[in-house]
C-alpha cells in the first residue's frame, strides 16, 4: 500500500472511533479526537475525509444544541454533489445520533 492509502485508512479508523464514542455518549473523548484533526493539514486527495470530519463536528455540536440545520445543510450539499454513497452513509449516521440524543 502506498502512503496515501495508509493515511486514508488511519483517518477512516479515527472517524469511525469518533462515531462510536458519540453513540456511547462519550462526548469529551469524541471532541478530543475531532479537535486533533483541526491541527492537521490535508490536501485535496482527502476531500471525503474532510467532509466526514466536518460532519462529525456538526454531529458533536448537535448533541448540545439539538439544532439539525447544519447537518441538514451539509447533507443537502453532499446530495447535490451526487455523492450518493457518502450521502446515504452520513444520513444513516445522523439519524442514529438524532435518535440517541
């Protein structure tokens, strides 16, 4: 595997861990992990990961505000870009968080 694939796999694992922490209602740990992303620089090869980072941040914010508007806006943008698989995955994730909080 090349370096970019390893980075992608690592980001995917961390994003999945953040989501799992949200589902377990361990918000402090989820916030700690997501905050680490904002100190990193990503190039355009990681655009899907950047979208997921922003989406996870919005899910974390939702847990305290109960405001779905940012999440709905992001989902609409993803849908308009015809990123159907990503849209379906993130919509499913959002609905899980909505039902828990």
